[in-house]
C-alpha cells in the first residue's frame, strides 16, 4: 500500500460491526463462557508440567551432580 494512500478502519463503515448486545444476553454469554478456555489452559499447563518432570527425573537426576 502506498504511503500516501489513505485508509480507514473496517468498523467505520458499519457493515462489519455486529449489533449491540443486550445486558441479559451479555450476562448469559459470560455465565458459561470461560469454562472451555479454562479446561484448555489447565490441560496445556498440566502437559507442560508433566514434560518438565519427565526431563527432571529422566535426564537431569540420572546424570548426577555437577562437578
């Protein structure tokens, strides 16, 4: 895109912007919203921790102390 070409945000036209959500709809969406994200994050952290433990016990400890 040339430096002198002006552009605007997509939200400026209003075509790509959704309608406002009512307070009741927003509360309902947020009531059950983050459960899936919490599950994914818990699984990811658990796998990361299990991998760290595997490295620690299977690689670091068998090699012995430094020095």
